[in-house]
């Protein structure tokens, strides 16, 4: 196992570094302190061949200018907040509208655009990122002290630890926004991938992809992934929810009775045999099929990432969660620690 560090670029007179984590199984992860952005994950298939299974960039300028949140940590509040405001302790906080009239992934300059402090932790085969978000940044209350740690283990797991504390009541929702393509980042669409979700319910959206407060059963709908289903089978079905998102872009409710770390999702590419298992103690997971990728972001090797070329499995609090009492509360009280885990573990199915 090893951790290496090189200079990747410079933004606002701050150095941007590229970290490479390697394990004894041959897996490598490359990440930068620009938005905690994951640029590469090289994983073996059933024949032992390594491929890079996340959409991303091989140069600093492309990583800095991207518009699709590839691989970043989104915050202060990932996903959408309706009409770009929330109420907390009797006060209205107006946020920046960057998704029509709504607030998305932290606003005009969210955590994905920040240069985080960073340090390699060689003993743990990890890199730890730190950012202090000042009170009033993007009009969120409280000085929020945030740590995100990426740890690569020898069982091909990338463990992501999110920690934060605020000196005032605030809201927070951090997620990693990696787009996965288990056939390789440049292998085309993910329509032939199979997905299984540990979710009996999902949150219905309106035409702006804002949850309405309705928590619906997946049974009998195109949202039933309780057993493996090919993603492409019903993604274009004549279903209002799928029409709204031009495919899947929905929050699912993870079955978790104990609030501990549980299995949330499995993504399987039959051709390569690669399987991605997702574990978390967060209450929701956003299943997004990259419907709004239209080739604007030119990725590694000059690859233009088109629609449905990657799958996001974003562990999270529910979008618009501050608006509904029947959703898990995203409020972080003063002095209380925000402490959540997400694990991306890669295996192979050698039977196919």
C-alpha cells in the first residue's frame, strides 16, 4: 500500500495536489484537493485487467472548469433545495439559485470549487481533506469545520469518511458525486449495467426534480430495483417520474432499521464481471444515470462524456429535506458532530 503526492495545478494562488492511493491488489485511486475530486479508479476485471471505472479528467484545467460535478464532494448541501431558501430557527435563509429557481449542490461556488487543505496519511493509506466554510458562505449559517477522508484498503474498498462540526445551527448534506462506468470510463453507456438497491421506497419528484414530500413504494413501478435489473430495460418507459428526469435522477430510501452502516446498492457489469457494492449509514441514495451529460466535459484521453455514460450512486440526506417533517432532518445543531461513512467496494463475478 502507498500514497504519493504531486503538484497538479494552482488556483487563487493555492497549490492543487494530485494524490495516488495504491493497494496490494493493484487498485489505484487518484484524487485532488480541488473539491476532493476523484479523477481515477483503476480496478481489475475478472481476467485481472485494470480499467479506469470513473468519469474524470487527466489535466488540471479540465478538472477546474468542469460543469457536471464529476467525482467531487458536493456541499454544503448536495442536491436540490426548492426555491433556493430554507427556514431554520424561525429565520429565512436565501440561497443562490443555480438550477432554474432552485439551489443545487451548494450554490454558486460550492465545496466542489474549493481548494481544501490536504495531507497524506501513509500509515492508513489515506488522504485527508479539510475545509473551513465561514459563516455566511453561500448564505448558510455557522462556521462549518469539515473533514473528508479517502482510505483505500486491500479488499478494494474506498472508504469515505465525512466529519463536520458547526458553531451555529445549520444544514448540511455531503456526498461524493462520482460517475461510475464499470466497463471503463470510455466504454459507452451504462444501459447494460445491472443495479440492485436495498430500498423499498423512493421520493417522488416534480418536473424540476424536487421531491414533493411523497415517499412512494417502488413495487410495481420502474423504480423497483430490489433484485438485479438491467438499467436500460425501462429507463425510457412512459412514466411521469422518468420523463421528468429524462431517466433516473431520484432519491431512494435505504432500508436501515439500526442507523448503522448497511448495504445500499450493487452495480454489476456482466461483460467485465466488475461489481460495485455501496455501503453507508446515510438515509438516502441518489440514483442518477447521467442523463444531462451531453459531451460538454472532455474527459481522460479526449473522451467526450455523453448522456448515460456513467451512473451516480450518491449517499445523502434527502433532497429538499429541510422542507418536510417526514424526511430525515438535515439540520446539524451547534457543537454536534456530523459523522457519516460511505464505502465503495469492488469485487468481480467470476461465474459469468
